[in-house]
């Protein structure tokens, strides 16, 4: 599939793994554009730092979950984790998010996952997070704290706690900002964060790698990460949410996420992966995509297609009218705290107390 080749080659070009002449030319062109993006981002941040751009305060405390890089740091599971933490302490949280590529016909995959994972919690989608917070105030009087999904660079709304996630599998986006690398801003942006949390952490299986990452974070942020989390596959389930025995069974693994490599690396532990297919981040699937996936599965004698939860919610409506499609399995993830869970909880609760005093 050309999409698969394109997505994986983009990462190979950014990382430098692709050493072809064409890749070198593309890296050169991207590197030439990188300073302009870096300067524009820095000027925008300085405008907020010096009060030249207005920051609006919501009617209740705001906790932001964000990152430095594009795509896949595990923001959605962390948002669920924080919402459930707040609920355990008697708070009534809402979630506000941009809803990347959402249309009237195509709801945001993150919003769909959040609504299914957090029944009864208001999930408001709006690219203007200030307007979204006002919508929460108007329509959900019970809400007393907002969790902002992917809010680190959206500085128009004030926040009482800024939590930034660093994905240990690619912590600083190949060390370059867009378009040369995957960083939305340079690592110095971590200085704005109140806390850094490492996701997909190697802590436990590779303590040295975890210590080295801690040192890098401390160099930019001033403090080491407050907590380390791992993303684990709790189950592989079918279209009816029933667990399946997938180990040793042939499958084609596919996804459309910002960093597909961790998913593919884990998939081979849970199935006999015959082929991997990477779509672009936030890819919206069509019947043609599903037909092509089914054809690849048949070519590889695979009994199932294996994907992520985010991809599943977009693929699910297509299955209702699809013929001759193999079983579709998906990974059910759990967020496991390796260390620092109590410290993160304390930061959240202290931020709420401080917000009440001001």
C-alpha cells in the first residue's frame, strides 16, 4: 500500500534511517524551512509570556495534558487516568479537546474513545478551547474542573496545571522541529510545564535508559519527570468486545497513529503478524481502505486484522455494510503507573487547592 510506504518513509526520512539521495534532498528542504517554523513558534510563545497576547481564564480550574511532539504520546489514556483520579476525589470533571479532523459526518476518534471510556463525563470538541470552556459553563453547571486534551501549545486558555507527556520511544521527535522533525516546538518549551510525565517508559526493563531520559528532561525542564507510565495491552478483543486468543494466530496489523512503531512492536508479541500497514495519523477509513486491508489479509492467509482502539472507532461503522472482511481485533490498553503516581496526584490536588484560593 502506498500509504503504508509513505507514512513509514516519513519517519525514516526524519530519523535519518533512509540514506537515499531522495531522502537527503527532502531532509535538506525540510531543514531549510525549520528555522522559520522555530522562529514563528518562539515569537508566538514570547507574545504570551510578555502579555502581548490575551490569555482567558475559565470559570473553573483547568488541567492541561499536552506534549512537545506530533501524535502518539498517549494523551488519551492519560486524560482518562486524570479524569478518574478527579472523580475519586469527588470532583466533576469535563474534557475539552480540539477534535482533530472532526466534521459533522466524521466525529473525532479521541472524542469517541473518551465518551466510551468516561460515560457521563461531558466531552466538548472545539478548536477554540476558550469557546469550549464557555460552552461547558453554559451547558454543564455541575462541572468544577476541566481537563484539556492536547493543550500545551493552545495558550489562549489559562491553566492551573500543565502536564507534558514525553514518549520514551521517541522523546524529542528526532531532535528537530517541524517540518524537519516531529517537535511542535523546541525542547526548551518544557520550561513552561508544571510537570513532565514519561509514557511508554523503559523503567523496570531498562533502568539505564530511563535514567538517561530523566537527565535529558531535567536539562530542559529543570526537574526530572514526576512520574513514569507504561502502556500495556490488557487484552486483544473482537468486534463484540470479547477477548480472543490471538497469540500464534496469523494477523495483519494496521494503524493510523502519529508513532506507529510501538504498536507494531507490541503486536508481534500478541499475534503472528504477517504484515504491518501504517496509515497517516488520524486517517479516516473508507470502504476502499477496508477492501484493501481484507485483500492483504487474504494474501497473507491471516485470520484477522489487528488495530488500535482509535482506529477501531473509525472503522467500526464501515463493518456494518462490509462483505468478505476477516475478523477485526483491537488492542485494549491499560495505563500502568511505574512510579510517581502519588506525586502526580498530589500535584493535581494542590493545583486545585491553589486555584480555589485565587
